[in-house]
């Protein structure tokens, strides 16, 4: 796996449905190498730190292979790398084969898969489509957020190399399905229990899964 494009951007204001919105989703490819730090890449910032950024969302990666799917889904739409707000466009990074907690080396940095991406309405702003968030989630092509286990410099052409597989074996799509599932059965409950034990999964996700498990155990349907 190889880094094809390194994309950064600072928050900007845009007009959306009659109001001004500040967003950091507009990323542009850069040449050369950048330092990847605990909270973000040099030259990159997030707008709303209550839901974006932080140590568990330091950098977002998306597979270049997914762009072929979106070109079929959105014919005629220009889709330069960075269009999905990703910092790292990897040539072939199948999140279906990646577990939360897996470790990778990129350049001199070391990264840990922390969670899938659940986009907010700002993805719709980027594409100018109200249906884009739903289409993105339905595609199953979420990409992943990384936390930074070791800071370092990264640049286009660097190999993304697997360092260690998480023993919990909870895949990125499995976490997404558990989050979006409207009803838990025994299989979902068991998956949620395994997910809660994954140390790399942020506490906010684990808290959500604990609440869903409590609903399941008490027979309470999701409102």
C-alpha cells in the first residue's frame, strides 16, 4: 500500500442554505513531506473540534480504489484526491480487511486505526448534495481515522506498512454496522462486547455500545 496523495487544508467559511458554515473538509494535495503530529498534519486543521479532530481523529485515510466506485456513482463529477476530506489517499486500502487497533508505519510515523468515519452534513456541502452522507454510509466505503502512536514525517510515495494486527479482530466495517444497526440480536450483542474490549476504540464509541447492550439485555428497542 502506498500513499498517493497527501492532502491538507485550513478551515474556511462557505455559504450553505442561506447561512455561513465553517468547515475544514476542503483539502488540497501538497508536494513534499509534512510532519504528522499527535493532533494533525502540519498545515491541516479541523473546524469544529467538538466532533472533529483530537487524538483519535488525527488523520483520515481513504482508499484511491474507492474513487472508481464514486466515478460510476457520480458520472461527470470531478473527483480529485482529497475530495472526501481525506488527508491520506492510499492506493489500495481496503478497510474491510482492517481491524480497529491495527498498527501501520508511514514514513517515520506510526499510526493506529481508531475508528471508521461517520460523516456529518459537511460532506454534503463539499459535494453540493443533500443525499451524500446517506450514499457514503450505504456504500460501506468509510475510510478510517488514525491516531498517531509516533510522530514523524510523511510524503507521497511512502509505503503504508502493517506493523501489528489487533488481537480483538474487530473490523472497521463491523464497527460501522454495529453503530448503524437499528436492532441488536445475539450476534450484534456479541460483536459489541468484543468491540468494547478493543483498547484503541475511543471511549465515546465504547460508551455507545454499552448503552446499546443495555437496551438489548433489557429488551428495549432503539428509539
